[in-house]
C-alpha cells in the first residue's frame, strides 16, 4: 500500500454534496482515507469570474499505481458530472493527485508532485493542516515552508456549512 495526497474541490451545484460523494467514491475505488483536512472555501484561481470553490485534502493509502489511481479518479469525476471544456472552468468536482509517496513522475498524463502546489494557497492551507512537515521531493521544502513563501494571496477560509 502506498500513501498519496489528493485534493478534491468544486464550485457548481451542491458543492458540499459533491465533496462528500467524491470522498465516498475514493474510499470505495481508490483506497482507504486516513486523514481529511477541514473543508475550505476559496476564491476561484486562474479564472476569477465564477463561484467560489470548496476544497479538501485527503491522505489515502492505495494499492494502485499512480496511473491506475489517475484513471480511477477520472472515472469518479465523470460519474459526478465533471465536464472538461475550458482550463480553470467551473466544475462539479475536480480531483488532483498532489503527492504519491516520494515519487516524481512527469508524463503527458500525469505529473507528480503536482507542479502548482507551491503557488496555490487553496492547496497548501488544507495540506498544511494534515501534513505540515511533509517534504516535497522535487524541491526539498516542507509544506509549511512553501506556505510561508507562497505569493498567492487569494482568501482561503474554513467552510461553515451553517452559513452557506
């Protein structure tokens, strides 16, 4: 079994329902969820004229290879109504592999670690909540260190479902 970190998020429809459904499907088809961060509400990144996102980081153990995990994730996204039209477009659910053990992979299909981690507070804040001392194998920095040096200033706040 291998450890992996995933980020799930979306900004269309019942965002919380999609987050919960994605977690359930990941547990059923990808591996056991060991930890979950809080759910965070975040401003859209990349394309700002759309609703805010809910995001959560999961730590899982999986018997799958990185490519098999990616293929399983893509099926989950499709089953939850994900449509890929335009880069950074609004979506029901997005699931990305952030880390897979200490592996470094760069193929047309998949890059691990995810190449934009250190540039995105909406990834670093929930990741720092559950794995602050995790070292990024590609740059040798901890999650906390990357967060301290992140130039992204978009607001990331803990989501309170009572105030949605």
